C-alpha cells in the first residue's frame, strides 16, 4: 500500500476501533453499572441490546444518507453525533441518561458512520488490497474487543468506566481533524430517503428484538409477568409476530416504490445476489453467536465466580488476542483458499469452542481449559470476520456500496441485539425454571417456603450472586436449613442456565453452516500487475 492508502486505512481503522470499544467495555462493566445506577442485570441487558437495536434499525437509513450527502460527509456527521453521545454517557446520572447517550445517540452516530466506512474502504482499495483492508478492519474490530475488556476492566475497577467515554470524545475529535484524507464524493444524483420505509423498517426490527428481550420477563408462551395475556398467553410472541408483520409491510412498500420507479430504502434486487444474501446471513449468525456468548460469559465470571471487571477482562483476553491475529492472517488466506472454506473452518472452531465452554462452566473455574476455549472461540471468529466484509462489498458495484454497507451492519447489529436478547432471555428463563424445579423437589424446603419462592419468581427475576440470594433468604426470615437448600438450588440452576445459553449458541453455529452455501467457492484472484508504460 502507498503512504496515502495507509493514512486512509488508519483513519477508517480508528473509527472502526471506536465503534466496538465501548460495547466491549459495557459487557465487562455490567456489575458496576448495576451498582452505580441502582438497577439490575436485566435493565443493563436491555441497555446493551438497545444500543445494537438502534444501529440495526437505522443502519439501512444511515447508508442511504451516505448516498444523499456523500459518504465522507455522512461519516463526519455520524462521528459528531457519536461523540456527543459519548460525552453524555460519560456524565450519565441515571439509566435514562445512559439510554439517551449510549444506546440512542451513539447508536444513531454509528448507523451513519459504519455504512459510510465500508463504502469508503471499497472506494479506496481494489482487488487483494481491498481484501487486505477488510481483513485489517476485521482485525481492528478484534483489537477493540481485545482492548475493551482489559481497558474497561482496569478503568472500572481502579477508577470509573466513565473515563473510557471521555477518551472516546477525544478520539472522535482527532478523527474529524484527519477526515480530509478520505476520498470525497458529493452523493448520488437523485438519491432520496424513503421516510415511510425507514419508519417501517425501524419499527419492525425494534418490535422483534423487544419481544425477544422481554420474553425473559413476560415468559415465552406461558405468562409470568406479562402486562396483558392475550388468549391466555404471554405478550412476547404477539410483539414478535407484530414486528414480523411490520417487516412484511415494509417489504411490500419497497416493492411498490420500485414499481412506481421511486427510490426505495432497500433495492431487494441486492438480496437476489447469492453471495450477498449468504454473506449477510452469515454476518447475522456471527454476531448472534458472539454477542450471545459475550453476554453469558461475563455473567459467569462476575456473578458466579465473583471476579471484578478487570479480572473478567483478563480471562476474556485470549478470545480478543486470537481474534485480532487471526483476522489479519485470514485476509491473506483469501488469496489461497475460497471464502466459503475459510468461513466454514471458522464455524467449526466456534462449535468446538462452545463445547469446550460447556465443559468448563463449573462452580470453580479451571483457568487453563477456560482460556483454551476462549482462544479457540477467537480463532474461529477471526477467520469469519476476515472474509465477510469483502464478500458483501465485492458482490455489488460502486453505486450500491452504501446500501450494501447498511445491509451489512444491519445484519451484524440485528444479530448482536438478538444475540444479547435471545441468550439473555434463555439464561433468565432457564434460571427460573431450574431454580423453581429444584426448590419444589427438595424435601428440606417446607411447603410454605416453596409457595413463598413461587410468588417471588412471578415477579421480575435477575441473575444475582449466591451471596445476594443468601442475604435475601435471611431477610425473609427463613431458617438456616431452608436458606442453604435454596442457595444450593440457585447455584445449580445458575450453572445449568448458563450452559443452556451456550448450548443454544452451539446450535446456532450448526444452523450458520447452511447460510454459507453461496459464499464464493474460489480463492480471491490476485490483482494483475500494472501495464508497463509505452
């Protein structure tokens, strides 16, 4: 690469790093956020899921704004919004301020930045250089995941998580000062935003993810704490169904605009391209699996094992380092092996990692086996992220770059929000079912206490430590025998619930194999040397 190319990649890579850093910080700071804002794990789970949801809901519209404004301008405006959100998050005084600054403003900013980022990358590089650039960006994402747990853990434990967001504001300012090195464009003539389509798309995705997220509180089918019970069922499946219906309406609206020769939000012809369709589906599965695992593992380390944020970050370091290194190596493998082969190898390693993690979720953590499992997880994920960006962008022409980028990050963030919501809901639902069943069958617990526990489980249930359960039982006036029986039942149910979440993640890996069938089956051809001057 020339010096100019390296400068472009440095600016884009720094922005990519910024977009993933604070999500990693949040994942290892769950316990501290719960304490600082006097809330519970379920609420912080909702905040994390909402951040990804906002990006998923607005990413396609964000890509379209790149077509209208020009990609460099959209990139700059998005960074400014993101920086404002980071500043508000740094001074957040409660959950509403955290939602506004982190989940909403940063989510909106990222929805403008990320589609423009991938389009600018495709515009700036060609052939193998483009594959290398996307591999570097994938590696930078791995670096953000690597630095996030360690930096966030150390800062949270020794200072405050807020400092990370102060630093983000400074990085945003630095990127904005350097943005002039990026290629400039004026947008596409005649490009316009389909406002109705944007609203339908955002609303449909929001309802689906919200329904999955609330399933842990309302129940999947049988109502538990549902505000209303249509036909005797939980409200959750009806919210999800409503979201799918709105998405169906969105597709019909987009088809209508295309028939009338009006600008749609999404050209569905892009989804008829096999490589594009396969790449987007695999992107969705990638983040569905990764963020689901990254929600369950910090719970195991912080709540079950009692580690602080820094100790949690250290134990998650193997996945981060191996993801970073493998993503860089994987981009070079594209010249020798097909993307399909590399991605399937990555999925095989992800499945192995899920099985290894299932074997290591125990009352007392075994450091070496756990570290090996996390390292294998990182290698598998690194192989996948090194390929998919180039697959999606190489499937379209320059005029569709922003829209393809919007679809790419919609798939990624929808996967991230659904992964957090789905695995979170499965873990909480499994905890309730397991704990209830163990208490009901324990002869040491009296009928009155069993009834008391059942009433408690009808309300909001969160994933808490054993010490909190013991203290709660004593506060209710239970005798020592009943208290210890409840604590033992809860401890067993915790581990079983976490294992259930990881088992579902493994099943999702198996399903992801079917999404890879249309990925490129030939290696990336090397770029021919430039012709000699005559």
